[in-house]
């Protein structure tokens, strides 16, 4: 068993155990110890921040419309607890983030100025906006920044050195502050200058958002209340094969939906029509089903699917059995029988992790499966964790975000965490 980069088989001997402890008891002890390791990073509450100049990496990669109005400020709101705490400590606060993919060039359409405006509104406080990242304007404003003031650097990805994790760029960024606070969970799986590199030059601790994410995701994978159910959707098996493999070591039930279900159907020899299907991943789908059987995990695939004639919102549609998908139709959602089957199973669950929508939720007629499962999760007596990305967007679109235990702000990061990978933006932080 390998979890979060640690080989269980090689480490069992380091655990104090009774003479006749079963392998499951030892495994539980190991996982509980590992949960402590996950949480064993210093946070803003573990160091003296009073009056310090602090560089905070936030995730302000928010969606905007064509007029550059922010359409969803969730990630900005998520940063507020840490920012407010730093204000209470009388810190001078330098915020930084990326937005979109400017690919190392200064492009006005990726400027963080709308974020500064929204932050100012939310905090009812002036946000000093730098015109650059490590240039003369940023350096001058950072040098003159007073305690209790907040400034925001321009988009760190205006420099290719950011994504290259260039040491000199990281050093320049770090030179403006005395402490580094990591609070951008959506970016911690990237070894970039502002997410990991700066920690080589400054004491580095986690903000409250990172702490919250690790608490919920960490407990879910290391010591969940059972039955533990994982729901995986989205388009491709290739995007999720690592997390499927990892979750099969931990869950009691694994539900598969979304586009990747059709790769599983094809691997079983069934016609999938024009549905999304990764022909080069059929063996991986078969291996996942075999592993589930070996591990005693209940692997649930859709038993019916809603198919459409064309990829458009008002296309003709019908529901068919998963074994009877017509050759010239495309699967876009789970069917009513599957919704009932998944719902009945979820009502027994005590911990649920969900990553990836179960259909083409952007089109109302194919959002029924995703919305139905979201509604069930909002009603059950269980810890419900939504793993960011499109599944989080779907829950918010359904207006059910307040009914979930936790909605992760990082789709890719939460996936890699569930997969047991080390996250560079967490690894670089000081241990307690």
C-alpha cells in the first residue's frame, strides 16, 4: 500500500503495535499517523506575524465575462479569512496570484485589476494595485507599504519565470516581504515560483484556506467515516486513472459517470456510438474493474444513459440501456434508473467525495443526473466533499453549495491529493 508517497509495507515496522495486531489494525494505525503528517504544517497561527510584511499567494483565477466583470467571486471570498487575520495582526499585506494563461506576456485582458476592485468592495478597504510583478512600480509600492495596508501585484504569469520556477524570479518576489503565506490551494500542485520557489527565501506557512482543504480532504482519504463512497465523473479515464487506482485502496463504493463511463462500456464489448471514448484506455478500464473485484470495492457504472443526436443544447434525446446505445447517437447523461441506483447507495453513505460532473451539465436537458445527485448529497446525513472544478461549478449552479460539508477550491489539486501525490505548494511549508 502506498499512500501520499509513503510505502506502507516498508513503514509498518516503525509503528508501535500489539504482538498479535492484525494487518488491518496496523494499516489503520499507519493511516492515522499519516493523517497527522498531512496536517503537520505550520499555519499563520503558529508564528509571530505582528507588524510583519507578508507575501500571500492567493488563487484569484476567477471567471469573467467579455466586459471583464467577475462572474463568480468564490475564490476571492475564500481568501478573506486569511487576509482579515493578517490585518488583525497589523501586517503589511502583499497579495499575488495568477489569472488565466497569458503565457509569460503582459496582456491587459489577464490583468488582476478587476480582482483589486472586487477585493476593495468585499473588505471596504483600498487595495493598492501594482502595475507590474517584480518591476520598479511593485518594488516601490511594496517598500512604502504601511502596516494595515494591502497591495496586489499584477498577474504573476505575465513572467514565464513564474511557471519555470526560476530561482532569481522567486528571490525577487520574496525580497519584498518577511514572511510567505500559501493560501492558493487551487495552485499548490504546481511547482511554480510563487507557489513553491519563494519558500526557499522566506519562512513559509499555510493560510486558513489551505488548512481547511487539508483538514477535509486529509480526513476523507486517511480516516473516513464509513461507508465511504467516491463519485467520479468528467470526460476522460486518462484524467482520473491515478485517482481511481488510489481510491480503490480506500473506498467502499466507487461510482463512475460522465464521459469516462463510455470507455468502461467499450472495454466490456458494448457499442457506445459517438460517445466520448478513449480506445487506448480500454485496458486501464478493465484493470480498474478487476482491481475493484480483488479489493471488494463495489464499482458502480450507469445502467442507462441519456443520448442525443447531436452536440447541441436542443438536440433530440432519449434514454437507453447502457448495452443498447445506437451507433449514430452520443451519450450525454446518466439515465433515471442510474440516478435511482446511485441515490439509494448514497443514502447509506457516511463520507462522500465527488469529483467530476455526471453528464453534460452545461446543457439543461443533460444536467438532470448531475443535479439529482447533487440534491441527494445535500440531503443525506454524511460528510460531503466536492472536489472542485466542474463538479463544484455544477453544485453552485444548482444552488446547493451551502448544503455541502466542503467544496474544494482546487479541482486539479484536490485530484492529485486524492491520488496521494505530493503537492509542491504544501511540501515547501514549514513543519510544526
